[in-house]
C-alpha cells in the first residue's frame, strides 16, 4: 500500500461479509413470502429495501410491509430470519487481517448501505467470531440507516470524512460496487474495487 495511506474505509457486504442471494430467496419462499424473492433476485435497491437502508422505516414497519406485499401473517421473527439469510458470515482470516492492519497503525472505518436487521446480525454474530466486537476493529462505523443517506451519493463520503476528521487524500475505500468507488473518488478518496471478496486481503 502507498505510504501516504493512513485510513482505510471498508464496505460491509461483499467485502467483509459474504452474501448468498439464493439462500435468502429460498428462505423467503420457505416462510410463504415468495413474492419477496423477486426483490432479492433482481437486486432491487428501490422501494422496500431502500426505505430500510435509509432508515425511513424500522424493523417492525419492514415486516408489516412484507406481510402486506405477500398477503401473509408470517411473524416478524421469521421475516427477519429469512432476510438475514442473505448474510453468510465473515471468514476469520478477514477479521485477523483487520486486527493486523489496526496494529500496524492504520485507522479503520466501516461505511455500509445496510439496515438495522442486517447490521444487528453482523454485529452480534459475525464480528464476535474472534472474541472481539465490531467497535474493536473500527474507529467509527457509518451505517446508511443511521445517517439517512446512502452510497453512491457523494455526500455520504463527505459526511464520513468530516465526522472522522480524516483527509481524503490519505484514505482508501474498499467496495464491491464500481458506482460506489466512483462516488468515493469524486470525494477525493482512493479506491479499491473489490471483485472477488478477497482481493483486498492481498492488495492492502
């Protein structure tokens, strides 16, 4: 890594956490909410999913909307379970690498388009796999549903830089979305477009 880089901002899904859309689709079908499968299958980023990512609706409202769309009385816990089946976990090697980067003096941050259900799952189950917490790895965690803004809006990067008090020229952002990387570059941040889920392990 270029010596000028002092700060590393990580995306969550596809960079740290593995994603399995097919498992999520099957889970929604299993609980009688098959109509939601098309949302996942088409990678839809508008409507219901976007509303949760921007924090415009909470978990209860999300579940109510799922029941309305699917014409079902499926309980909240089953809907949340199915939605969380998208997430497959964080490999230990990635957690160890994060810890090592922090020990080497890099300032680490997380910036994710996510919702409270997915974040709670990651925070409580995935980041704890090596005996630490998410907050032990990252100096600040920026979540779209808390910030009420989302990538690829350049403003979310400017906001993160301002809150963290870091210089864009000394920062690299890692994301699996090319559009998000382009937005980060517009904010003056260097980027690594993650194409395999593991590339950053060897290039950072």
